[in-house]
C-alpha cells in the first residue's frame, strides 16, 4: 500500500512496465516473425515516451506532478493510436483500407510525410489481428496505457503525501 503513495516507486514501476512492453514487442517481431504495422510502431514510440518520462522522474526524484502530466498525456496519445488500430481491426473485410508496403521499406523509399501519414492513419496491414492470450496486441497495449494513466494519477496524488511528511 505504501507504493501507491510513493511517486518515485510508481514511476519506477511505470518505467519497468514500459521497458517490458517494448521487450515483448521486440520479441514478437524478431523471434515470432510479426512485422509491426505503422500503428504498432506509433504505439511503441508512445510507450517509449511514457517510459522515458517515468524514468526521468524516478531518477531525478522531483517534478513528480510534471512527470505525471507528461506520462498521462503520452499515454492518452498512445491510447488514441491503440483505439485507431482496434477500430481498423473491427471493420468488415470489404471496408479495410488497402495494404501498403511494410514500414521499413516505406522509411527507405517514401518521403517522410507519407511515412508519418501511414503511421498516424494506419494501413490495411494494421487491420490484421494477431491474438495474444485471447486479445489482440493493440487491446493489450491500450490496457497498458490505461494502467500508465492510473499510476500517473496515483503519483500525482502521492505528491501531497510526500509533502505532508
């Protein structure tokens, strides 16, 4: 229970969770052969931003309210990309957008503006469902973003406890 009142421990937990999620993503990509779609890469970026913000707060040992706000904003943005991918996955097959080349090819050949558009809007590749323990990967990532937000709110509230001591 003390952890829920200690912002530093909460930020350490968030950072560890973010690193674990990124590790799982790299495992799925490099060991299981799942090539990430553009929306998957955006979710990875925002998980990384959450982890960096939490790590800075944990190491720095101050600015917990700013860090909590940063984690919350990053998790909300990442949640938007997870929701977008879940929406694409829920579309009937005839309404799914056309598939494009994989992201690695796009980065090498296409202009940056087209790569960023694909990463924000998604492609037909993003509609493929790869279940892990019964849920699609963006559903798991969305749950992680929600957990990050809850932990950031607890850290924000815990700053009152730290000051009172």
